[in-house]
C-alpha cells in the first residue's frame, strides 16, 4: 500500500491532495 502512495506522489507531485497523502503515509509508517 505504501509503495502505491509513493507511486502516486511520484507520478502526480503537483496534486492538491499530496500533503494529506504524505500525512497519511507518515501515519501508516508510525510504529503505533
């Protein structure tokens, strides 16, 4: 799932929802 988000960010770096997606990635990566 993480790799899918990274692909989305790489292919669409100028999308307005990149920031929330990056925040989501950080949440998914967190040890909690």
